[in-house]
DNA sequence: ACTGATTATATTGTATACAATATTGTTGAC
DNA sequence: GTCAACAATATTGTATACAATATAATCAGT
């Protein structure tokens, strides 16, 4: 651990906000947090700045920083953007992915299948993440890859719920197969289009997502 | 001005880095900057954090922060990503742009044409920015809009040079016309494709960009 | 009793002091 | 003369003290 305390605190705070420990609009009291983490206000303030920059909190000058849980509209917008980013990754990857990348992609996909066979939703959730990350990587555009990873991470807590959808995992897998084939054959359009629809929140997925936001 | 000093300093620093006042790899000395801006290290550190978060500088723990000017590869990657973001905006805008939005878009485009008529490259540069921002807005996805604005701003200093290309402004305009028509007729594919190619750095634009990086 | 102004309090923003760690310079051994 | 170890120095990271401002609480006047 060569990180400074502020970084560890920021990670912890992000996790807490992710988990929904803090409600929307709640003020993040510097002094309370400082006491809670047994540090001074300085590293707390640095951590809060990070939260603000990443969009998880809002800062009102001379008032403080307040957690900003995304509402339904913003969530839909973020998923829509994610779908477009993934579509872009797929478009590039179709032309650029290496043999090694394809191998890794297939391996990741196999593990997704295993998770389904074992009816292990949690594992599918994490293997699926790897699968998508391999596509980002396959785009051979590290800037785009970084942006995709950033948004993927931000949406993490909300993607989780989609797996509860009955039969969603199987449909997801069949889409994976099409994506792999498209990338293998270099069909940029197909890869792009399939990924966009794969990630997009539509139909039943939409209602499921909305339902989980009532909390 | 209800901003705090740290914000103003951050803006100033961003501008300086943009303008190339600091060379790649140069260390941003907290104490020197504090003296230069006549403030203490605290707001300087906050400003530096902002630079790091926005990717304009890199922080090495217990070593300091160093400016990170994008190299040729990263620039290309960023332009590629920008093209995809704009393509996405165009795709959505084709279906969602309002009549008012279309009007604003056409107005912006008219001003681009005026700038060309007056051979005012600098004005074309700024009016063109507005034109694209109207497309972001037309996507009716404020998250995507924000991301597009962020990258547009980051690439600002590098887009400038493209206008020097002989005949580029005219070609750019004719592409604008196609984009406007596509959005008006709701042709998502055409709008998306045209925007992607409009923004992408290819052919002569690529060499021009590379040439300006030798400094 | 209610509203407005004024004071008191709390909280953010900034400056400074201190601690921890990396870098540099010096000294000594080989 | 070179390299290694150690001391000296400089710089980042953290804590605390102080200043500025917003919120609350109190009090006067109607």
C-alpha cells in the first residue's frame, strides 16, 4: 500500500456511496468523517473532491458537499452512453483485436457459460464484467478503454439487479456468442449493433431497474 | 465570482497547460506555484488534484505532480473517441432534437457560413464549436452531452490547427449541411456516420496534426 | 405571537506548522 | 576513481490554527 490516506478514504467513501449507505442529498460532514476515519479534515477534503469530480457528489461553495445518487433519468442516460461506448469499442475491436485478445475474450465467455451452468449469478456478474473489459481492450484505444472502464465501474451497482431477471443470463449469453463471432469475422457493424442492444436498458430491463430505485 | 481561490487557480493552471506553457513531464512545484499565485499550498494542492483528475497531469505519490501533455498516440485516441461520442449524439439527436434545437442548430450553421464568407478562421472555429454543442444538446441525453463537452474542451487546443488546412473550412461546411439535413429528416444512420467522419482525424488532417506536435 | 434584524454558532476555505518520505550531497572504504 | 552508506536537505502529506461566510438563534418591535 503506497497510497496515501486520502486515497484509501476516497475508495472507502466511494464504496459507501455505491452501496447506498448515504442517501441522496445527504451532506458529507467533514468533521464527522474526520472523526470517523480518525484523520484530520485535510485528507477528508481531498477525498471529497474526488467524489465530486467523479460525479458521485455535488459541491456547493461554502455549504459543503452532498451525495448525489443518480435519479432514474440520469441512470437511463448513463446506460445509454455506456451502450454507445461499448458499441464504439466493438466497432474498433472488430478491426483491431489481436489473436491473444480474441483468445482472452473466448476464455472470458467460457467462464460466463460455466457460471450459468452452475447457476451462479454472482459469478456470471463478475465474469461478464471481464468479458466486456476484453472488448474495451480489443478496441486498441486506451483512452476509450479507460472511459469505458470508468463508466462501467460507475454503473456497477445498477447492473447487478438486471441479473435477477428470469432468463436474462441465457439471453445475455447468446448475445455474447454473436458478439464474439462478429469480432472474429471482423464484422464491425454487427459487433457494434449487437453490443449496443446488449447493453441498452430496454423493455423489461427498464422496469426492473426502475423498481430497484424505489428504495 | 463566488468561486473559491482554488477553482480560479485550477482554471488558470489548466489554461497554462493547454497553452503549452509547461512542457511534458515538468513538475508542478507546489511552493513555487503558491508563491506565484500568492496563496498557500492548500488551494494549490486542490487545483493540482483537479488537473490530475482531468488527465492533464499525473501524480506520483510522495514525488509530486507532473504535467502530462498527450502524445501523438493518445491524441489520435482522443479524437477517435470524440468522433464516436459525436456519432452517438447524432444518432440520438436524429430522433430527439426539438424544433427549437433544429432552429438553434441552423442558426449556428449559418454563422459558420458567415465566418467562411468573411474568411474569419478564428470565428469559424468558435461558431463551429457552438454547432457541435447544439448536436450534443440535441441528443437529449445530458450525461452524454456533458461527456462530449468535456472531451471537446480537452481537444480544443488541437482542433485549432486543423483550420489552417487549405479548403478545410469549405469541406467542413458541406459536411455540416449533410448533418443538418440528416437530423431534420431523422436519418440517424446518416447523421451518425457523417459526424464520425467529420470529426475523425484522417488523411491530411492527420499529418497536419502530427506536424504541430513537433514543438 | 410573528417578523425582521442582529448576534452567536457552526462550517467551509485558507494558512501555517509539523511529520514522513524521497532526493541529493558528502564521506569513507575498496 | 567508483560505489555504497549515511547524513543533510527538500518536498510531499497531514494536522492544526485561523479567517471568511453561511446558518441558527435570540431579541426587539409591531
